């Protein structure tokens, strides 16, 4: 069964910002991580530092259940992320 807390989190403003490919500040990402932890939602993160070619970004993997995960690339700066192919 799908957790209603997770549904509420995924429909929130920070997730909409990620889905619209808008950059997040580190403060916003920390808030997002705190919300996931407070609701006991397991997740993993990977960080790619910015270079001349690619901006800094995070990959957020949210574990929905043992067989389903949601992988989101979180831009920390405008541009094409290391985690996604360049256009």
C-alpha cells in the first residue's frame, strides 16, 4: 500500500520545483532531506560538484517499496547536470 505521508511529500512545492527542473538551494535540499527523514522515508543521495562544463547537482533516490524507487536529479545551479545526458 502506498504511504499517504509520501504522497503528501511528493506533491509538495519542493518536489514540484525539482520536477520543473528549477535549481534548489542547499537549504531547500536540507529541508527536503529533513522532511524525508521525519516521515521515515528511506533515500540515498549522490553529489556531483560543479565544473566548467556541468553545474553542481544531486541525485536523490527515494525508495518507495522494496521493488520501486524514484530517482530525481536535483539541480543546484542552472544548466545540464552530470547525472543526465547533455541536450
